[in-house]
C-alpha cells in the first residue's frame, strides 16, 4: 500500500534496536482518517472471505481493528494481556514472547467470543518476530474457528515472523513490508 | 441514552464486588455498529465545542474513542499504562489507583501528542471511583490543553468518581448512569 510506505517515510522515526517509531499516526496518536484508508485496503484484500469476526490484541491493534470492522460489518474481539477480575474463567490462553517489552506474557480471550462458527481475520499494527501473531493464531485454532488470515499495518520483513507464519499456511497481507532499515534514516521496502 | 440502558439490561451481567460485565458488546467483544450510535450521542453532547483531540486510556477505551473520533474528525491519543521501549522519554505522567486490578500504576502520554493548542474530549468505557478519569484530567492540565469534558459509556453513579470530578468543574456526560445494582440482577438507572 503506497500510502503506508509514504507515511512511514514521512513520519516514522528509526531508533536503535530496530525500533520503528510510528506513534505519531499509528500506535499512540491515531490518525483515524488514515485508518479508514487502511480499512479500505484490508477490505480489498480480504473482503471476499466472509469474515464475521476480527481478532486483535491490546492495545495498539484495537483502533485499527475497530475501523476495519466497520468495513467488514462485524464485531472485534481483543485478546487481553493480563488477567483481571473482569474476565471470565473460561478463556483460551497462549504464551507470547515480547520483543518490545523484553519479557513473555499470556494472552487470552473468553471462549464465549471466539467459537467454531467464526471466520476470523486477525488485525495488528506490527509483525516482526511473529510472537504476538503466533499467539493469536493459536487462540483461533484452540477455538476451532476458521482463520481467514492476518492483516498487518507494518511488517519488518527482515525479521523472521512473516516467513515463519506464511510457511505454516497463514495468509498474511501487510500494508507495508520493510526490507531494510537503519538508524541514519534509510528505509527500503520489499 | 436509552439504547445504552437497554443494552446493559439485555446483555450486562452483575458479578460480586459491584462488577458489571459488559464484555459481550463493550470491552472485550466490541459491537462496532453500537459504538457508532454512541459516537452520534457523544457528538450531540459535545459537537459544538470544537474538539480537536480525543484522549483515552488503554485498552478498553480505545475502540470507543476511535469510532467517536470519526464523528469529531480528529485524532485519538491514548494514555499508556506501562513504559515500553517505544515511548518517548518526554512524557506527562499521572498515577492511577485501579479498582479492577487492585493496584496502582502510572499512566503517561507523550508531550508531542498533547499540547496547549488542544481542545480535548476524554472518552472512556467506565466511570466508577474516578481514578482513571482523574489521571487523564491531570494529563490534560499538565499539557496546558483545554479540557472540553469527558464522555463516558457507563457511570456507576453509586460510586464517588462522577460527583467528585463534576464538583471540580469537569463536564461529564455518561450514556448510562447506574443508580443501584445488585447480584440478583436488579439495575436501576438515574
């Protein structure tokens, strides 16, 4: 998606440790008009697949997923990272190794909201090592739901997550795929 | 908002400890068509106030805020609960005492995304003891931004947060205000 590449080049900032900061428009401040363009593209890519549920993970996937869900006319379910008093005991659980936070954690979703009747599109902001996406795919499988695929805003294609999950048969579409990036500001797309 | 009261009566579940579970439509599974109705109501209540930024807090406020932001044609900024490698060092910080999680934590927002030029509407899913909302109000004040008010999905009016913050001059509009609720299923609205 050309718009995403242009936006990354204009507003993204590269920090040490292969961190791409896009929090001015994607994952702290959220440009909702831009999210609508992203939703349109996700619809073009997955609209024929009778998606009836979008699954994402807190926190930065939620906004993108909600705007996409308008196009798909379906509800969003988000996996939670911490067990709170509010969540049902009846949950599917998967473990995620976080690169950003430097620790592992459980993600979970109530069994009520992910079932074998669902045709699920996963939406998230980033795909790099694939830890979060793997965890979400596991939740979908545990529920016996059908996984349509995964729509990702930005994929760091130089990290192994995308290749690994595609080789497992997951249909992944990323709106921008970064081939290389370096702190002097250079970004090359696939 | 009659629609919200009806939805709570239909789908809400009351658990011990004054917990109202509305995660089938509001804060784990998210009914986006319903969020659009909520957005329309927030626009009716605050649309004349030239809001140019919506502030919320991860995670369950984000979806409601993003759909509302479409109506206000402005970006959303969400306060983060944990410091990650991705967030700027230049942040406003406020401490929140969480009833749900049973502990206190810091919330923060990058100084870049909340400034003295902003006219801010806070959006969140719940108002009970007012801890999260107080923290968000502090962030707005620290930034020197103008606080238009706060739009809340569900207020537990039998807890002190709403009265406390209104007495401090915060313009709060809640789509449903619960006067009393009990585990046998009874809910009375204000």
